[in-house]
């Protein structure tokens, strides 16, 4: 928890004064019943109107001062907690941006988003509640008990006992309902799942005439949820009546006892009224505390989830200071092994390959054969487990990592565009290029025509680029990579949504680029058959390399792939 | 304005119809909340009396005190009891209503036309079924019960106060608008800044989602700094709006306490003075021309205890009103789903034994009126033949599937199966004649066996396994953690190709007379691909089959090839005929297929 103090540091005084002012408000509030008791016992008993009026004025003043204190506190708490949340969020987000692929894989992007947004919010409201209520509620509860003890210690003991019992009841009800609440969430997820499947699989449900089957499924889930909700309802419906009854039975007991005390002259009417008032205060404070407990449990769980992210350290270091030697081969790998899990099976086994600068290289293989993993090692998205990966004459770890990545233009498998405009997406590749250069890149990627048709470089791109078709997105990501003028261009199965003719055209345009080494990863023979060298991969190893003709003659895997696809071309 | 009002009444009326089966709970809620309010308010009156009987040293009338305290205790017991029963009634009513609404909405979705599903965002429809229903229950039912109790409390408090001493009661009534005013002010400010906050928060979440989701691209392009800067910018904006929103909403409690404090002080002072005046004039309260019954310390204690919680219901009422507004909006959204028209169920002609002749006559269809898609399309298919549908990506091959499966109906023209117009056949019976394997292989989050038996509910385990074997699924199913009983979820690794094989097994088990198949384009490894081809071949034997074809072998095997472009069928015939024609197909064939060898 200590690590988060620094995010609150600039709000230190706000926290302290906010808490203090809230405490002062509580003090004033506790004193009100005492003033009222004096009004009754002194003012009314002595028929002293002036005393009564003075007492009223004091109560009003106390109320006003208390109100001002509370305003100050709420304001401080809002600023401090929101500021805290902002600081943590920023720190968390920029920390996430230092992480490498390995850490991102570990937590998963969906979970990282919820942690950045929801969990930090939860922590933020935790901070707000600490400032606003943590001092106030227990102080009111304890203060009320103490004042009752001071008024009359025996009656004070009854009050204490009542307070303890109320606390116990609250605790027990909370403990019993918590497991049902988490069950409820699961049951709700199940309902969403079934509803989602019926939307996504609307055609299948209809084709198989399974309407009634699906309804029965949903009904069962809804019924299950109802059962659970009713159970929660039954238990939590005890909360208010029980606490109300405990407090008021104690009031009844106190009244009986005070009868004797008034009779012997040790207690006054005003004091009885004050004690009853304190009882109500205690009840309210206790309920606030029980809400606080559940809030803090949530905030604490959120904090742990956020800390988990802060604890991750990037597995990729900053690298050395090497300079490229462009006369050396573009890529050389020697005995490279790699595994995603620490002790898992190797995804890449003993890879040896050499790619001369300026060549066009194809990598082919089935899903899971290790193609994408292999190319991920080049811009150091992952580091190899053993063996050496060299780019332009030096081990990739010897380059400054950012400089290294600038050498590459990667077109990833899932064409990911970002919301903005076509131009802002191309910015990612190169933010200094002119419009002509952008247009040129679009032409290379066969994207110029549809971009122009849609509205040019300033055409809006929605989240994930969903306003473009799959093939158009792929071509835009190709343009984004090309405009960066990379030394090594990597196309990771990035033409799968293009028809054969466009695919061929894009490849021809890329081949015409100067000083570029191109690596094409594909499952289609047609995409790579023209390459200078082809590597056929299977189960994380290279099964053969050479030109199309050589491989077709020598490598059984390659022949099998070709034949399965050529079946379409007898 | 008038229109929205009548709409609201309409919605309220419909909601009431859902409440009707649970009349007993509603009645219970009414009765118990009245009892609850009554007993809660009666309590202080009784203990006030008790205090009045403790006159002073040596002057306590114990018999009276006992009676009053006993009465008070009884009140407390009854109040607690009715509160618990009230809670039970409201909970049962809410949760049952939630179930009913969800069920109706879900039923509507299972019955809705495919067009509805296609044209509405999934997340939105799901939110209506799941979240909006909860909002209705929170806002309308919990809200209604709170509102009722709140208003009852306010009214009953006023009545009791007026009975005891109407002068103080009048003063309280005059001070009441103060608390209403404060509540209204805060609600308005809070609402405004909250809606702003929701917007910025949404922006922040969207940015985080997009950037973290695309983090790998961020790293590749060295764009970490840009991404962080943008995030911080939005976050700063959120801070400015957020703390204000928080502040306004945090004002409620202190303001209530302040208003309470004022009322408490005024009541206290007035009450104390009235006590003094009553004592002075010997048990009667004379205020100028007014003469009232005497005011006592016990009565003052009643007033003080009321004054302490007097403003609480006012706050609740103003909260409830915003909640109810949200609930109405949600109810409208839920009813939109429920009101979605169902598919036409077809006529009542039956075909005893389906052969599989299909004739399409003068078909015209488009998704949007005014748009031209399929025009004057005719096709005659003999039972058992294979029809390949080819064309470039996005040419509308799925439209044909939509029409054949009656996911959409023709605008003009007719489709006949074995000479019977398909509109005359009961919809479900008609769809049962087709087996469908789509590219996006949809499987439910249930066990593998459940999914394979999806089209045949009474299938035995032997039949399921036989179908799986026939579709080459058996070996990989056996490798799953629980074999056939493995529940499919994101944790279970089933590749795209394997999914398609499971879908083929599902169709094999259902054993329909006609088929619609959609060949997958990419991302399937070689071995699985071969298995799918073999499975397709096996299943097509003797069945009229429509295949969306991406593979040349499929096309060459076909009895008829339909060539589609821009959503319409532009050529049809056998491979030889179409090549002869040297039209669109000829070019397509040369660019798409011939080159790969």
C-alpha cells in the first residue's frame, strides 16, 4: 500500500485538513444533543427563556460551522481522491507502455484495460471515503458511546452493549451475503453468455430449429439466478429490521432504568432525550461503517490487481549502442530456441538461417508452426531463449531497442488501425512525411484508390478501423509500414483477405522498392513462390529452404502444402 | 412533451401488466409499508409519554412508565417485523419481475427476424436484456417502494406533529421547502456534471481499450510516448470534471445534515419555550389569542426525534425520481426488444419425403428498398446435384444462403422445394431440410457432445461419437481435457478448422436432405484442410448441396456454377460452358485459380 502514497503526496495537506475538518464537524454534531439536554434541564426547568434562545443560537451556529467544515472536507476529498486517481492512472498507463509482448501476454489486454479504468476508479473512491468517512463514522459511534457513559455509566453500558450487538449483526449478515453476491455475478455472466450466443449464432439457432432448446437453457439460467437473488434478498432484508429492533429495545430498556434513576434524582429528562438521540447516531454510524468495510474490501482487491501490473518489469532491456552495417546480411540466426512459457515446450527449435540484404524471403508453414514467433524475435518483441539473432551484422541486443525497431516495418497478422484519420494512422509509420509520400505509400499498398474514393487522407477511421473492410484494413497497415521506409519489411500473413490479383500486385509493388529486405509470412504458396529463398516451417523448426523449385523437389512438407493448395489448380 | 407523457403512461401501463401476476406481493408491500411507517412513528410518541411520566425526583409514575415502555417495545417489534416482511415482498416482486422481463426479451430475440439481429449491435441488445432490466427493477420497484414509504413517512409525520402541536408543525412545514430546494439544487448540479463525467470517462476507457488492445502495434511503431501523452491529456480533463462531479454529489449528506440541524434547533427552541409557557399558564399553552393543550418535555422529545429524520425521506424522494427517469428509459429499451416482430412461421403444407429439387423463379431481392441486388433470378436444381457459388470477396454469396434458409424473404418471386412453395411450409420444418456449415463456425459454450447433438436432441452418445468419427473430429475431441464432456470456452484451444469439423459433425448427426456449405478461406492448416475437404465430400453424397466455393476442385465437381458479383448473379452454368463464354467467370478463373499453379 505504501507505494501509492507518492501519488497522494501533492495532496497531503488537503488530506490532513480535510480529515480534521470532518472530525471537527463530528465533534460539533456530538455536542448538539448535550446542548439540547441543557436547554431542557436548565432552560425549561428554570423557565429561563433567554437561556433557551441562547441555546438555540449555539445549535444553529454549530450547525453552520459544521456545514462549512463538511463542505471544505468534501471539496478536499474530491480533489485529493480524483488527483490520486489521475496520478495512479497515468503512472499505470505509462508503466504498461514500458512492458514487452511477454508481459502483455501474461495479463491480457482486456484485463489491463479494466485495471486501468475500473480498478483505479475503485481505489480512487477508497481514498475519497477514507478522507470523508473513516474518521467521522467511528468517531461518532465511539463518541456517542463515551458521552452516554459520561452522562450515566450504567446506562452507558447498555448503550455500549447495543453498539456491540449491532456491529456483530452487521458483520454476520455481510459475511453470509458476500459469497452469494459473487455467485450472482457468475450467474449474470451466464445469462449474458447465452444471450450473446443467440445473437452471434442467430442463424445456427434458426437453422437447427433450436429455439425451444435455447429458451429452456435461458430459463434454467434465469431461474437459477432468481433463486440466488431471493436468497440474498432474504438474508439482507434482515439487516434494517434487526438493527432497528436492537437499538430500540435498548431504548426501551434504558427508559425503564431511567425511570428509577429519575426517581432517585441521578438523571434528568433532558439527559434521557440526549441518550436516545445518541443511540440513533450510533445506528447510523454503524451502517456507514459496514458499507465502508465492503467498499474497502473492493478497493483493496483492486489495489492488488493494480499492483500486479506495477510489479511487472519489461523483459526487454534498452540494448547497447551498435551501429548498423548495411553490407552485412540483413538477418542471421544461429541455433535459436525460444519458448513462450518459462518452462514450456520450445516454440522455436534450433533455427539457423541467413537472409541477404535486399532479398525477398518467404516463410511458409501451417498454423502453430512458429512463423510469426520467428519474425517477432527480429524487432525484439521477444528475446530468444538461446542462440543469436543478428540484424545487419550485430546481435539485436546490441542496438538501442528503439533504433532497432525503426529498422523494421511490420505488417501484423491482425490488421490493427487506430481511430483518427487515414493520415493519423500513417503518422505512426512516419510523422514527417509529405502528403505525396503518404499517397505514394498508399499506391504501393494498392490502397490509394479506395482511400481517395472514401475521402482521401483525412477520411475518418473508427475504432479498430471498422469502417474499412478486412482487405482494405490490411492494405492500410501495409501502407503504414511502407511509409516508414524500413530497411526490413515484414508481412505477417497480411494479405489473407486480399484476392489473388491484388495480393500479387501489392507484392510486385513492394519488390520494386529500393534497399528493402522483404520477409513474407504466409500460408498461401502463391504469395511466396516467387521469393528468392523460401523457408518451410513445421513444429518450430525449419524443414527446408531454397527456391520454389528446389523445395518442391527436396522437401516433402513443402510439396504436401503445394499439392493441397494446387488441388485447386489441376 | 405531451407525447412523451403519454408514452410514459403507456410504459407504466405495460409494466403494470407484468406486475399483475404478483398482486399478492404488491398488496403485501402496501400493507406492510403502511404498518411499518405507522409503528415507527408511533414509537417516539409512546416513549415521549413515558418521559412525561418521569416528572422528577420522587415523582415518577412507574405504572404509566411501564405501560408506555411496553407499548413502545411492542411498536418496535411490529415495526421491525413489518419492515422485514415489506423487504421480502419487494424483493420477491423485483426479482421475479426481472426474471419475467428477461425471459420475454430473450424469447423475442430467439423469435426475431435475422434482419433484426444483423442490424443491431450485439452488445446493445445484450445490455438491454441484462443491464436495463436491472435498472427497471432498481428504479421502478425499489424506487416505488421507497417513494411510497418516503411519502407516507412525511405525511404521517406531519399528521402526528399537527395533532400534538400545530404551531410547531406549521413552522416545520414552512421550513420544508428549504430542504426540497437544497435537494433539487444538488440533483441538478450533480446530474449535469455526472453526464459530462460519463462522457469523458467513456473517452478515457475507449482510448485505453484501443491502445492497450493494440499495444503490440504501439511497441512496433515506437509510439509509446504518443499514446501516453494522449492518455494523460484525457485524464487531466477527467480530473477537472471528475472532482467537481464528486464534490457536487458529496454535498448531499452535509446539506441534509445542515437543514436537519436548522429544523432541529428551531423545533428545540420553540418546543422548549412552549414547555415554559405551558408550565407558566398551568398546563395550557396560551399564544396570544390561541389556546392549545399543554406542551411537555415528552412531546418535545417526539418532535426532536422526528426532526432528526425528517429530511431523510425528502432526499430519498429526489433520488428516486432520477432513478425512475432512468428506469423509464430502460423500460422503453427493453420493450423495444420485446416488441420486435417475430419471423413469419410459414404455412402448413408438408413434404413427406424430401427429394431435394429446388426451383427459383423470377426472384428479386434487396436488403434496402431502392437498392438493386438480385433481379429476375431463375434456377432449376435437380435433386442430388451440387451448386457452387463463386465470386470475388464481398460479392454477396451470403445473400443467397440468407434466401435459401429463409433468413430473409424474397421481395418478389418464389422458391419451390419439390414443387412446394417454401413460404407454405412451416418455417421450422423447412429449415430442418437443410444442413448448414458456415465459415464462422458458431459453437455454444456447452459441452462438445451437446454441440454435436445440437440438431438432434435425442441423440445417444454412440450416435454422437459416430458422427464425430465420420467428420474426423474424434481424435482431437479425445485429446481435450474431458473428451466429449469438455465445455467449450476461451480456455479450450479449438482451432478454426477444428471448429468447422465440429460443425460438420453436427450436420451429419442431423442428417438433412439438403446442404449449405461455406468453405473457409484462410488460417486453416494443411492437414485440417484436407480433413474438411474429405468430410465435405462425404456429407454431400446424395444430397442437394449449395457450396460457397473457394477451391477449384469444388468448382470443377459442381453441376452448376453460380457466378456472383456486386451482390447479383451474373452468370450460371457448368465450368465448361462458362469458360466457353469468356465472360466474368473466365477472367475470375484465370486470375484467381489458374495462377496458383
